[in-house]
C-alpha cells in the first residue's frame, strides 16, 4: 500500500502520542455482528449408528436431532444417501447463532457404497452454486449463506486403518469443504490402541494427500493462542464420545457421560476423550476461521473453476473503475467512429463505381465520335465524288450558247420540230 | 419305538456303554472347526488370538482332562471391507462347501479311511456391528446364505462400546429382525429335545447375539491377573459375566453344545450337501448317457470328479 502523503516509499509507522480511539473499531464490529447474528452450517457424515445425532446434541447442548425412531424389521432400508437438514436458533450471552446441521443418513449402509460420496458432493456444490448466483444478482442486499462450513467425518474405531470408503470420501471432498475427521465411539479403544490408531490414520491421510482442517498459528497470535493451537493440533484426529444423558459418579456428582458396569466415562473429561478439544476448536476458537476458509479459499476456488469451465476469460479490463458518464461518452465515440468508418467505406465504393461508369461512358462516347467522324468522312467523300460527277456531267452537256438557251425554249420546236 | 422299555431287574451292565463311548472319544479326540466372519477391526482375531491374511485355517491342539480337541479357526480377512461389497460372501461360502465336498469325496472312495479327518466347518461366528440400528443389508444377505450351509452363531464384538441398556435394546432388535428374515440360528429347536435341553436352548437363545469383549492382554487388578482391557475409566474383565457374555459363549460352544455342533453339522448341513451333490451327479450321468446314446461319442469321463461338481452350486450362492 503506497501512501500518497508524499513519502518516497511505503507507509511509515507513526507512533501515537495520545489516545485517538480507533482501537475501538473491533468493538464496533463486535457490536454490529452481535446485532446481525451469525450462522454456521455443519455437515455430519458417517454410517448409521455411529453417533452423529448424539454428538451434535452434545456439542450444542440442545436436542437438534430427535431420537431415532424404531423402524420395524420390514421397513425398507434407505437406498443410497439422503440429505436432510435441521436448523436451530440458539443463543448464548446475547449472541445469536443460526445453526444448521446437515445429516446424511444412508451413507455407508448399503452393500455397494461405491458412489456414496456423490450425492454429498452434489449437495455441497449446489450450495456453492446458489451462493454464486446470489452474488451475481443485481440486487445483492439480501444474500443467504448456506454453504457448508465444516464436515465432521465419523471414522469407525476399528483400530486398524482408514477403510476404503473413508479414503474415497475424503479424497473426493477435501478440496471442497473443511474436513474434520473424528474417531467415533472412542470408548471402544484403550489409550494405547487410540494412540496407535491416530498415528495410523494421520499416516494414511498424508499418504493419500488428503487436506484436513488444522489450526495454524500466525505471527499475530499471542503466546496463549499459539499454545492452544498446538495442543489442539496434537489431538487431531479427535477421539470423541457423546452423551445426552447424565450419570451419577460414585461421589454423588452428576456428569454427562456413559455408565458401564466397569466404570463411568465422562464426556467432558479431557482424560477420557477429546470432546472438549473438538468443541473448543469448532465453536470457541476456530469457528470464524472455518467460515473464512469456506468463503475465501474453498468458495473462491470453486467459483474460479466453475467460471473458467464455463468459458469466461479473465478480462483485466473490468478492473478499471466503472463511471457511467464516461462509459456513455466512450460508447458514443465508438459508435461515431464506427459510423464514420462505414460512411468512408461507402463513399469510396460509390466513387469507385462512378469512376467506372464515367470511364465506360467516355469510352462509348469516343467510339461514337469516332464512328461519327468516320461516317462524315465517308459522306464527304461521297459528296465530293458526286460533285465531281456532276461537274463532269455538266461539262459534257455545255456546248449550247446563251441564245440557244433562250431560243431553246422557243426553238425547241423549230430545230427539233423539223425532224 | 414299538417295543416297551422294561427296567431290567438284575444289573446287566450295558449302561456302561456311555463310558465306553467316552473312552472312544478320549482316544480319538475331537475336531472342532470354527470360521469367523466379519469386517476388519471387529475384533475377530483378538477373540481367538491368532492372525491370518487369507482364508486359511489355523490349528491348535487343546487338551483338558485327557480330552483332546483339535481346534481349527478360520478367519476371513477383507470381508466386507470394500466400498462395493457385492459378492463378498462368495469365498466364504465356497470354503465351507469345499470342506463338505472334501469329506464327501473321501466318504465315497471305495477304500476309505476308517476315521475320516473332519475339516467341515462346525460353527460360524458372525460378527455384528455394534451401534447399528439392527441388521445391515449386508448382514441380512450373508446370514441368509451362511445359515444354509453351517451353524451360525451371531456375536457382537467390541461390545464394550455399548451400555447395558443399549445392549439389551440392540439384542432385542436383532432378534426381531432375524425372526422377520427367517434366519435359522443354532441351536435349532427340535421336537425330540428333552425338557432340560429345551430350557438350556431357550436360555441360550435369550443371550443371542453374544456380546463379547476380547483381549490379548493380561492385566493386573487388585493383585489378581485377569484377561481384560484397561480404560481410563475402568477395567473390563472379559470373564466377568456382567461385563461380557464371553463366558457364556465359551460354555455354550465348548462345554455344553460341542457335540451338538459337530453332530448337527454332520447330520443336517452335510447330509443336505451330500443329497444335492449326489443328485447332481446322477443327473449329469444321465445327461451324459443320453448324449452317448444319441451322439455315439463316449463321455470323456465316466466318473465325474467332485471338483467339477462343486462349481455348480455356486450359481445358487
């Protein structure tokens, strides 16, 4: 950013001597956004029964998803993958959040799950398309943003490695959404098994080049944030359990958890599982970053790809400032120039044609004249010939005297009458 | 049974026949072949503490009180692990039928061994996915086919992820679905079961599917060494009845119903297989005879080998 205040190079850093007050700007933004409210769209993907609804209800401490209904055995299983979404307006400390959770029942439940990712990808892209269409509208005052901010992918706690369906799904979607893989039903594995499993998962993810969402610290973060980010990063992928029920500990306190004959696992204990870390990252610290990443990186990539594929060429001319008056002038001038050009062309053509015609006429005139001359000479010749003949003829007939001429008239009878 | 049974007045001594049979078994020993069917990571290998990479049997000799059991476990790695699992049950069914076929071949030989080594699959432990709503479409397909060729015992592995209520609800749901799809599980009800057998079978059926937890580790709890799993919130003892049904499963398979498993395999599944095979051989022979009679060319092989026969049932799979 070059400063226009007469400095030779970049902007100078000036030290403030008194309090001006522009540091209050973030607070103003804060107040404004609190007034407007936020929205956050999550998608949960995983096979049936793996704990998606329970986790969401636990994360937001609200019954977003109601209890699964008991289907009778003769109910048809879901064919393919359904996409359903639930919205809830929740409020905390005056901050309103419009939370939308998109569920994907049927994923991974059929015998053939080869294309299970397809309907999900189509759904994500259609949300991008909807936003793109709104952006291109003339009146953009009301844009509703229902793009997916994060996909929580539930990995089955097999303890071995990523399954084929996991790899396929993540490879297809990691460039379109923020992927947050978690190990579901973490109470299946012991601490040691979990560690080995997480290492194996990360190795698989790296091997296949899958990008998952990770908190990164930059130079503006303070030491506490950096430490927080590092501790979150160390637990990825999170191994979580969820519970909508409260159970009683031996000492009488009531906690959110699951009760087994051999003990109680507490949802909010960091020693038992990574639920707190997941909630921290998703809601408390990195929600804005997830939304930003969706808007700036993922959406823009999608938009670029889509527009280029539709045949749009990058035209840098559109980046000049648009001034309507100037535009009209320019248009008019362009139009006039065009008109002139056309006129010139037509005149030239006309001239050419006229010349042609003239030359042709001249040619025929000359021809006529030539012929006329010729004929005249011929006539002249004939006349002169005739004149000659006449003189000759007159010359032979001339012996008569003038008296004879007179008496000829009268004598005509005498001379010749005597015969 | 027309002749009335009289109680003998003097002691003759034929009641020792049971002991004589026992001695025979002691000398001979048992063969027990079990196949484990389930996806990777379900806990199959841990449950039997051996690992394989293909459908290949692993054998162990166990001895208890002079009774020798040759236990053969067959694992099915890769089952149901792909994106597209159509037909993933075919190698499993083929393996089971191959064992029947091998036994049949040996039985049909003119000079057959006195005691044919029995590699037929006596029991199939089918591992269900904990947490699913009930039976998955894949489960239904595979169970229908498996129950036609062997004794199937459904098992919920890694059941330490379910609380007791969840477990009960899941079992109930599974039982409903199994009944709906008419999948016949071992033990089969039969009319000439004695009363106490019926009670025992009923109690077994209550427990099905068995919710088990496996462990390769021995851990110390309060000074005692137990086989179990240690979590941050508690220790699971796999032999504790309140923690898992492992003990019940083991008793069921090894203590009470071992001979049933072998017998039912032999009498029901094997006989079914044998009947269908022999019928096919007869048909094929008739066809060949007809071809020979009409065509004049003699058939290539008068005795159709069983390996050819085996492939025909595959179309029914």
